[in-house]
C-alpha cells in the first residue's frame, strides 16, 4: 500500500525511531525519579532544555519564546482562545484554506467574546498578486479587524501564503497575526523574525519527522502578556511561556527525541529535502494535467506551493463523491489519497508525497488517476 498522506504525520527515520525507543526505555526505567527530578545530576527541565533550544534555533526564536506541546492544533488553540486584546465588537478573520479546528477556535471567540467572525475565500488559481489583493481588500473592508489567522501552508490545497507581506499589511492596520505553521516548519525555511509574526503554533511530527504528538508554541517575548495562561494555569509563573500550554503528563520520550529529529533534518539538508518533495509533487501532477476536465487545484506559481497537491476528478463535485473516490483509490489501487473539504471551490483529493515514496509509487498514482478519470462522468 502506498501512503500519500505525509501531511498528516511524517514517519520517523530509522535512526530517530531508534533514539525514541531508547528514550522510551530510559523514561520507563527511571519513571517518577526522572519526572520528579530526583535523579542525580540534571533536573527534568534541564534534560528537556536541549529540545527547546533546538526548536528555537529551527524557527529563529529565543528559547524563552518557545514552549513544547502536543502539536500545532494544541498550540494554536492556546494562542487563539487566550488572545487577550480582543474586545466585544472586534472582528477576527479566517480564510477557506485555514485548518478546520483553527476556524472553529476563531468562531469560539465570536461565541464567547462577542467578536465578529469574518470569512473570506481565497482566489483560485492562487498567485502572489491575487492573494495579496484578497487580504488587502479584507483589511480595508473590516475596520474593526483585530486578529487574523494565517495558514502558512494549507492542508487543503497546499497553498503557501506570502506570510511576510500579509503580516506587514496587517501590522500597518493594527491587526495581529497568529500563524499556523503546522505544515511549514521542517518543510520551508521558517524564521519568525523574517516573517514578522509575534504568535505561531506548529507541529514537529510532520515535516521535521519527530515522534507523533510533538510540537511547539512561539510567542514573541514582548507580547507574552497578550496571551493569557491556559485555563488560568499558575503551575508556571505568568512570565513563563509554559503557562500558555497544558501542563499534564506527556510523552517525555518524544520530547527528549526532538533534538535528534532536528539534527537529522539538518543532516538531510533542508534545501535538498524541499527540492526532492517539490519534484515529487510536480512529477505526478505533470503526468495527469492533460486529462480533460481533471482539475489540478494546488497553485502552480513558483513559491506558492511545495509538496501538498490536490485534484478533482472530472465530474467530482460533492463531499460524498470525494469520499467515494478516496475509498476507490484505497480499495482498487492500494493508494492512500485524502478527501478534503472546506475550499469554497469544493472538495478535493489531496496528495502528499514523502521522502519515502518511490517513483514506482508515483507512477501507480498517475495510473490510478488516469484509470479513474471517468468515475463520476
């Protein structure tokens, strides 16, 4: 079976998986002695500090601006629902390319804080010019806009936003940006200073390929007070970023493994890794674009798409049809492509190759798309 769903979870390499196994055995052996910092030498927090340091360096942040958590969704919930500057009557804005749960979190602000939730649909085909124009128009049309959710790489159609330019426009209008980088950290160069964002949530178990359930939250030090502690968390002091994420017992072996995963990411070469993934996306898409009425939904402009791609079979219009197609590819061709809904233009089938996918698997995907082109026509 060929797995084209790397956007969900990026499998660990063998060496990282082995490091994770060793850390799991170590944590199990030392148990509460480790968790209570009762072992001689380093405390629990000191043993976890290399993970924080390596994550901070990965995204151009200071260690005190990073807290580890269970993934991008958890980090972004903490940023959105605990955003303090929002007042009743202010507006928050999302796009159709944003992740479902983060749109729901912005709707939660409307339901609980008296905010107005404004939704926009980004143009297709997406280009830098029309994306910037769409956000500029939204900023002009929403005078009380206070908070803008930006998704660096859309999990629906792979759109890579020009974050730096949009964030600069938002700042000029007095609008804060929360950046969802769940699909970009480890895939694209991400530097919070260069992007000009103060708040970011991201996963490490996708393109960094650290153990499942690892991610982090970033808050610029000067803006920490603008994010309230998680559910009134006072286990850590208010001036500690760790107060902004849940404090329950977690998979400590996974967190101890993060430095090894980031080291492997650098050893592979981030530029070479990205180029390989982009080439795989182009490989399958270039071999089916001649099919009449097949829609390639991901952007084609350079820098507006990386590895996540999406298509619609001829005649595919409904969510039920998209799910039927996903099952057809699975049952008949032993290929996992993913039905995704939420785009204003309609549901799609998402294809996300990983470094592990072979050319033979890509050829099988091309063959399957060509064979199923008449499924709904």
